[in-house]
C-alpha cells in the first residue's frame, strides 16, 4: 500500500445557484487541505476531474486550484477526463503520482450542470456515447440505457420490481446523507408505478430510475506511507484498477458489463481478497438498471440473476453486502466530474467511522466502482481502514 487518503471534503450536491466551477473547486480543495492538516504549499501535484463537454464555458480549469494560496503558484496541475468515470480517473492519477514519488497530491472532482436546460444537458451527455451509431436513439443518454434495459428484460424477464426496489433502497439511504440532493424516502410503490410525479423518461425507465442533474465538488488529499503514518485518520488504497471496453455498444453484449466484471476481477485479485470480505460497495447507479447489472459484474450473483440480490435484501443496510449506503448517484446526485471523487470520499468516511447516520457498522474494507459510458471506462478501488 503506497497511497493513503488523509483528508477529504464534499459539498452538498444539487442545484448550487450563485456558484460556478471555480468557486466549487476552490471551496472543496480548501476544505480537503484543512481536513488533512497540511498547508497548501505542501501539495506536490494537483489533478482536477471535470467532464464539461459544454457544461461550462471554461474548459481549462486545472490551474484554478492554484488560486488557493500564493505558494501554490507553479505547481503542476492537470485536468483529467473519462466521461462519467472522470472522478475515479483523477483519483487514479493522484495515486500514481504518489507511487512515482510525490509526498502529497490533491485530487478534485467538480461539475456545474444546472446552468443548461434539460434538453441541452442531454446533448452534452450524448457525447459520452458512440455518436456514429447511438446518436439517433431517442432520449439521449437515458435512451441508451433504456435500450440496455429493454434488451435485459427480453433476455432475463421483466425487472420492474427489482429496479423499483433499487430506487427505493437508494432514496431511503439518501435520507441519512447530508450531502445528498434527494433526501426523501419514496418507497417501493411510488418507484414502481409511473405517475405524474414519476413519469416515464425513456423506455422502461422512470424518473426514479435516473440519477439527477447536479452541481457539486469533492476533494481528496493523498499521501505516501511515511506522511500518512501516525495521522489521526488515514485510508489505504489496497488497489485501484482501470479497465476500458469497446466504445460502440454494437461490439458488445448490452446485457452484460464485461469491462466492469474484468475490473472487479483484477481489483479483488490485486487486493488479495474476495467479494465476501467487503463491508460495503459504493457503485455507479446512474440508472437503476446499471446497479442491477453491476451486482452481476462484481460477482454477487450470476448473470441474469441480479434481481435476487435486491429482492432478498443482500444489498440493503445490514445485508450481506450493503450497496450505496450513501444513497448512490440516484439520491446523492451525479455531477459528472465530481462523482468518482465523491464515492471515494464517502467510502473514506465509512472507513473512519465518520459517516454519521449512514455509517456501516464496523466497516474496515470497502470498494468503489465508477463507470464511464455504458461499461466503457471502469474503475474499481479497494479501500481499507489504515
């Protein structure tokens, strides 16, 4: 273990009127540095994760972090992007910086999404698909996952109950998370039925099946082993693995997340553990069908049997493997570039007994899965209480 998280911060996710990428980024960075108990001038390198692709007029944000303090001038700062997995991609670069000899790195994930209309937002997010083939699908990126759901239903049967159970679980979990955009327990019946308040967005997917448009930021201070030693809190990276798959969905089986499954296999092997050793998982539920398929990718159930994990309560709080105790993207929100960093911050909170009302009791080992596209960019981190 060569990299440790020693400080972190997380803004509330949602509509952040009056803030922009710069204010969100600087606020999260300052809070993480203060939380780590270090000085801005102690940082060796900075990585900023932001998807943007038209979300903000500023497409060159990394050096904004230098504005925290005069002594940060001339620090190397790099923007990282990998669609919805941008946050975890930035975390991976931070870990690699530590591995290469840096003492402290700062990783920030940030996105400002609510400045655009819903239609314009859909066009931006569509850019994370293989537009040569997939741009014509109705509903933008939601339409792509609606097609995934349709094919899954055709092969494995109607999953409407399972998706509603996942949505209800994550909304209920989100009630306990002070950073979550949605803190309402909608319940199974509301999530199961289409209604005026829960309309169909595309295909089989209703509003409660889709992560919302969000603004927000999260940040981590990473340290080498010598710097982390003796600190009041530290969370170790046992591993972080990246696996990319083909971009066109036409080249893959849309009812399987094979890239995710490979990332999980590599991460568990590198960490020398099995899935049963984990106390919780924060996974990428951009849509409820994605969480269902991720149960299968991580090896919790066989392919086509993911519904058993939610139906039998395995992924509920207190179950065999609690999944998204924070409420997931569904309730917490999904500011694209911030999401993967957020998942690592919330996992670090779990592993330092500082997650408050959404704490998993006695959590010592957790995992993060952050996904870009439809299983295209796949990152799995295994984190351990140090």
